[in-house]
């Protein structure tokens, strides 16, 4: 499969409501979308990187630079017939996982389309519907927060994740727990705590959380390992896991019991598969995280999450959790009976671009051949 042409689009898609977490506030989903062409077929991938380097060090600007000046020139004209071949092309560039991940996703989409199978089938996925939850922004106003959560529960979400920070954790979690004693509830700190907050972190045990996600620094596995010996709540790693090596270290140190696996954060599906298999052997539970993706990235994530070791509910919510208008024709809706979303059928990622909406949100387009 010879890579003949690659297009990069920059988009800004308005969220229904701003997304607040300890790293800041986002009103639009700014992202890059790549289209990779080979033999008349197009594969699509999303780079869900933020304009600001607060979640990962990458930004829209660094990802564009790495794509245009390094990854795309290395890929154009090459014949890529497997994920292994693809990984080899990218391995010389250190880091920049989000930039790598969109090309990786687009080429996986292409490979599946060329082989006339869905991406899920191509990857050996088993599930047809994915158990999902919803990630809820931080809120000062507890009445408003409870309304949001009630609304999501009414829609059928059976797992709620609350964004927390040291000054915004105990009171909201206590309030939610009192109203919903049996709700599957978890919290995501996005690295906002330190070991100085140990009393606060211990106090979270009382809320019977499914897990606490990334309480400590984004690059600190050692302190997470120590913290896990002091608290009962299982620690889930997000920002700390950027590749297979991080995963091996995390397992060796027992730095957490669960991993939130985002293909974009680990440099694409090929790396995600290696992490998936290692975690399966090591007894580490997985779930597929999200980056507030458009329908393109969300479709990729749904296919990946169909693999067998993704056993906990994913951060992949229905389209109407994020956008009034998305860039694909298909709408992802929640099956309210079991809090699942269907894996798209059809070849590749199984969704297609809604050109009218796409054009509305596009800001720049660059073509390389
Ligand atoms: O930490 O998991 C996170 C969104 C953007 C960046 C980081 C995170 C998140 C979410 C939302 O929690 C996940 C989603 O619904 O896509
Ligand atoms: Mg997280």
C-alpha cells in the first residue's frame, strides 16, 4: 500500500458547554484531522492535541510542525503493509505521540478498508458494543453539578467520572455519594495532588470510588507506587503512561492497578496493542480514555476498545455529550439499557465525513504529495 498523498486539516468545533478540568477550560475542540490516500482509498485519523501544553507537552503547533517536517516526509512514497512497518518509520522521531497517533490511526483505517474489514476486526476485537461512562467537568456550584449528573444518569450513563482538584474533591464527592449510594463513581485528578495532600487522598477511600485517575505528577511513577500502599482506592494511570516502557515500569513498581489507555497518548494503535497485551498478561485492567474527540477519533477509540482486555467502562460518550454538530454523518448514541455505544459497522473506522459540517469548522488545510 503506497502512501500517495496526505492532507492535514486544522479544525475548531464548538462544545455544547465548556469542559473544565484541573488543567484549564476548553470551549472548542481544536484538533488536527489527517486524510491519508493510497490507491484511491482514504484513511482518516485525528490528533486530539490541545492548543496549550497543559495535558501533554504537545500543542497544535508542535504537532503540525512534527507532522509536516518529519513524519509526513518520512511516510510519503513508502509502501506500508503492516503496523510493524509503520512503527518502524516513526521510531526515529522521539516522543510527539499525538502527532504520530493521527497518521497511525489513518493508516490503520486504510489497512482495514483495503482488507474489506472493520478496524475492530482488523485488530482482533471481540466486542460489538462498548461499555461507556461520562466524564463530568469540575463545578463550584454543587446544585448545578447534581443536576448535570442526574441528567446523565437519566440518559442511561451507568458510570460517572468527576474531575477533581485538592480544593474541589471532598465536598462534591460527598454530595454525590449521599444522593447516589450505589452509583459507579470515579474521580480524575489530572495530576493536581501531591504527597503533601496525603490526608485528603486517604479521605477519598470513604467514597467507594471505582478508581482515582492520575492523582500525582504526570511523570512520577514512584510516588504513585508509594501512594497505592497508603490508600484502598485503586489508582489508575493516565498521563504517566506514554509508551510500552512506562507500562513496564509501572507494572514493576506496582504504581497502579488500572490504566486509562488512549491511543493518541501512546503514539497510536500499534503501541496501544502492545500495551494492551502486556497489561493482559500482568493482570492490569484497562479502559479506553478519551480526549473529547470528534467523530473520527471517537470511532477509532470504539474499535480499539472492542479488544478483550478493555474491561472497564470507556470515556467514550455519545455525540450529544460534546457537540451539537459533529464532522461525520453518523451520530453515536447511548444504548440506555446497558450504558453502551455500538462499534460502527462497515469497513475501516466505519464512519464518513459530513462535508458540509467539516467545511464549516475547518481553519486550515495543507496537502502533501
Ligand atoms: O484526563 O481523561 C482525561 C479530556 C481531555 C483531556 C484529558 C482527559 C479528558 C477527559 C474526557 O476526561 C474524556 C472524554 O470524554 O473524551
Ligand atoms: Mg485522565
